[in-house]
């Protein structure tokens, strides 16, 4: 039995083909179901790593009915030299862009990605309403308000103003709208994001949400008066993948305070600024085994970790040392807004005042830390506590906090802006401590059953990270006796029972769980029988001179599956 990872094979084959020298204007023809990029329409070298080959697109009914994709017509890919010659000739003849595009197709050059995308969404029709494109876009997980699609959406809006009915787009208008974001859009519609079947995945999330919604246990935190005012019926879940796919359900636009959920975020800022060694010269890395607000230090007279109050207070003192609290607060807020992709991050002054008025325990911890000389030299302890209370009172919504979590899942790069916010070192350390210490006295149980980095807060939030996949924020005010959201814990547990997100789930052999990272939720390993192998050979017919079938003993082993192929020595 031979094992293949189809996309890996196609990617490497395609890249190998690009390196082959062009000879005159000779063209290589392939059947309709084989498809590669024309040098005339896009830079194939730039696009190919994301799109591989567009073989799947032409299998769809849309392309079989499209004018440029007749059932028995062969696509031909001309060499770069031939494409340039055709361009020059068209310019000499004074042919316009649209007419030139038609002539290029008639000359056997593959249509542009924009054309392929249009006929995919329009299902072979020559026009389509704009809302059909927006609906199809939403099904991929992308939002029309995604910052990466800003230029596309602005152009679409302006274009519709100039159409006769303000609704309909033809191929040329559509191309004008999407060309600035064609790579991202093609990835989305070809299901090349981390969660390919996003609609199915979202429906599962909705089911998990409804299941947890029925829980009625727990008590809303009342030691801070402002927190006690929240309704126990509030319940929300938002997620954002590392590719910027978004899904929300419930009361996701209601602002709430981060409280202890801010602890890993400010620790990440401190490590980003000062490095691991400096930060951990003041704070330990071990779970304390005690309540989060205990007056207790480790054997080196350091707080046990930055996820308990003592460690978080010391961590707060390391941020922007020597600056005033106003400057420090703006500095951290700027970090959090970048992590949230410039979505909502606010501040509750009422909660801040409540925190300060009812913060006797934290003041006691502060004086204990001062006595043990836990702060950097010259630190004003009361000023640090004020700053600590301010950070706990920062407001987010489930939606904005899910983007923060996704930034951690994405190695410190915000998925919806592409901006690097935190260093990889800071993210790795933060996720490690969230995994071991993030859930109060429930951290061991949570690591065992859920196996993912998370941080809870007394406002009812749980910041959950699935590394390299997505970030999730669950929020519901009723808490269990350990200070964690009742509904949030249930949701996280159910999520890992359904999907193989646990850190120690085996991605290749765990057949009882879904893998949403694969289209259709199938498993990572696929076995192809003789008929399947022959079919794959046909799909790779264009590359036949370059690649030869080899036995399993000669196969190349990668990290996730066995790919059986070998490049012909003559083509290396």
C-alpha cells in the first residue's frame, strides 16, 4: 500500500517544472482536468506556493460550463517567451485589455486566476449579484470587514455605484474588484486555509455552544461589585484561525474585563521587551499548587509563576520601568490593540475603581513582595498596584479577544493584519506557562483532559489557544468553586473530545476524533490502492518526464505522512 500527501507532491512537482528551461515558443498541452498557471496572467512563481496547481478547480461544474472551459478542450501553457511575443503583437494591433484577454485564451493560454474565481462563484454564468460573492466569501470563514480585504471591498463598493442596477457584476468588473487580493481569495475558495471545510466546522462549534448553554451551575463573582452586575445567562464563543477565518456565536459583542486573562498577555509583553532570562530572574516557572491569591513565595523568595497574583504584580513592575503609569498603560494598550487586529479594546474605569477599593489582599501581597525585595530596585509598589488594577480592568469582547488568542496561536503575528506583534520566544514561553499554570487550581486537570494552553479570569472568560490552528475566547460569568467559567470549561472539554486538538492526540492514528485541518474531517494518513495510484499518475501526467514511481523502500519520509516519489536524475 502506497501513501501519498497529494498537495506536497503537486507543490514539489510544480516548482520543479518552473525551473525547467523554456525552448522557443513550444507549448505543452494537457487535458482540461490538468491545469497550471499561464505566464501571461500571473507570476506563477509567486503564486504557486499558496495555490499549488488549480487542478481541483476545473473539476467543478462551474468550469465545465464556463465559455473558456469546454468539456473536451485542452489547456495549453505557453512558455514565457511565447507569451511576451503575443503581448507585443496585441499591443501593435492596438487591442484593448479585455479583447487581449480573449485573444490570449484563444491562443491557448490559461485564463487568469480572477477569471477562474469568477466562474467558480458565478457557477458558469456570465454575471452574478455581488451578494452571491459576499455570501460565498463568508462560507470560507473570511469576513468582508477583514483588513486584508479592505482594498477589494472598497473597490467593490465603488464599482457597484457605477453599474446600472447597483447589484450585478460581470467578469471584467469582478476582476477589477478582486485583483488586489487574488492570492488570499483563491486560497480561501480553494479551501487552502487551516480549516478547509469551515462551514461544517462552524456548525459543530454551534452544537457545542448550545450544549454548554444548558448548564445552570456556578456563581457570578461578587467580590468586585462591578462584576456582580453581569447576567448569569450571558454566554459567548468566538474563534479566529491563523488564516483569519472567523466564527462567533452568542453574546460576542458584549464588553467584559480581561481580569486574570491579561496576565499571560502582559507577561508576553515583558518577555518581548526584556527576554526570558531577565524576566525569570524575578519570577519562577513552576505551578504553585496553591490558590492564586496566596501570600506565598518559592524557596528562592520569588513568585512561583506569572499566572498567580504575586507573579503578575512583579511582572507588571517590569513593563516600561521608569515611565509613569499613563505612559505604561498606553504602551500595553497599544500591544493589545495590535494583537486584536485593531478591534475593540477598551477600559472600564468603574471596574478599576472597584478593584482598587476592594484590593486589600493584593495590597498585602504587594507589601510582602516589597519586604522580600522581589521588585526591581527603585520600584514604587503602590504605583505598580495601580497599574496592575488598570490592566485587569481592560475591556474586550469575545470577538476581539479571539484575535488576541489567534495571534498567540500564530507565533506572535496577528492573522488579520499580518503584523508581527510579539517575538516567537515570548509566545512560546507564554503558551508553556498557560498550559501548566493558567487555570488556577484546575490547571493540572485542564492540561490532562483538554491539553491546550489556556487562561481563565474571574469575569468569566477563558482564553484558549490551539497552537498553529486558532485562538478561542469563551465567556460566561458564572464560575465554579475554583474560579473558572462553568460553561467555558464544558465547551473546552467537549471541543477536545470531538476534535483532535489535544496536544497529545496522535494526528495519524486517532480514528475516534475529527481532524478539521483536513477537508471533510478525515485523518492525516491516506492509503491509495492500485486504482487510486493509477489515477494519481494520470493527474501528474504533465510531470511524467520528471518523476518516476519508486518502491516504498526508496520513499521519502516527511513529518506527517509518507510521500512516494523520486525526481529523475536528468532533471535535477
